[in-house]
C-alpha cells in the first residue's frame, strides 16, 4: 500500500482484504506487508518536491514511524520498508528518495526515527490500542516487565494537539525531533 493520506488510511482496506482472503482462501492465510514506504520527495502539493530538504526528510521520518505503528496495530506479521537506500541522487525524483539511507549510504532522519522507536519499545509487548481518543489521535499501549509505555501520535500533521492522561507517577517524554510523530 502507498496511501497518499497517511498510513492509518489502510485499516479499512486491509479489513476488506482480510474478509475476501478468508472467504476465498481460508482463515489461516497470513497477509504480509511486503513493500511499503514513503519518499522524502513526496511533499504536499503546495510545497516544492525536493527529497533532500530538511522538511521533506522530516516528513518521511514522521510517515515511516507512523507506518510501522500502523503495521503493528493491524497485526501484520511482517513489514518490509521500500527502500533501504535511495536509488539515486536526484532530489526531485520521488523514486530516488524512498531510502532510509541516502544514495551515499548516510542515515536519513527516517532511519534515525525508526531506531528511536525500536529502542523505546524494545522488550515490550503490544497490549492494544486506547479506544477513546480524539479524532486524529492514536494511542498504543505497550507492556514491559516493569513498566507500561504509551505511544501517542497524531495523523494530522498541521494540527498540533495536547494529550492529557491522568495517572500517578506518569513520566512524559517529548523531543523536538519526535514531537510530530
């Protein structure tokens, strides 16, 4: 899937696909995400398409993390990111900018964001989504041996929102690089 509106948009399509697969092929068939990604050159229509800008690469990092979180919440057992390395050096060519690494092999912000996410969730088990969230807000619960963390994200990039969760001894972490994730 390569949805233009963001990774969360595939949930209804995946539900339809799972229903069809169950009817046509049986309940035991796994559905894998064998290719999915976002180009750092695919900017909104009002912005120039340049995959080497900080804005384009930050947008790709945001979408990469949201994609992984979406894959996780949908229970897909396998996800393959397209592409590990940019296919070329042309900043305006979307096909040259899907990589987590640039064409010279240097990590792009998307790879750094994925590493940050994977480090934060390491050793924890997915415990489900928080069901009562405002529109555009998604919240995932992950239980660890000694703690619980929540990953909260907004699928509306131009609409910053505050999220409050009343709980004693709650530790909140916010970083400039991940504030939009």
